[in-house]
C-alpha cells in the first residue's frame, strides 16, 4: 500500500448531467460513486477514478460496426426479367480443320 500525502481530489468537472445509465456526463462516475465519494478512502477513490477513465475511453472511442455477411441464395430466374447471356470461355476452342474425317 502506498502512503498518501495528499487527498485524492474529486474528478468532478462541473458538468453534472446523468445519462441513461446513471453515469455523469462530465466525470463518468455512477450515482453510487458520486453519492459515496466522501466516505471512500484514498484507495477506493483511486479505483473509482480508474473506472471513470475506462468509461470515458469506451464512450469516446469510435464505434466499430460489424458488417453482416450477406448470403445470396440461388434463386430461380424470373420469367419477367430479361435473361442474362452466359459467359462463354473461348480460350480452349479447338481448330477442327486439323482433324480428318
């Protein structure tokens, strides 16, 4: 345990608004952490500050969106749509002039 010479200051920055999770928009403390701040000892206060830093980091990081894989099923061709011409690979064409009948 480290000796504490100074009191751990409150992380409050004066923006006291709660979000839908009950966390402060300014310091990122929960309701319980704000309510019990004065009763916490220095070790507990440091833990609260570390949790607040983690919450801030999570909230300010850009959101990564996972793109769902699209599975294309083989569907029967519609009679109302024009038919697509199949691609023909002509690279293996034979010259039948060389064969004798």
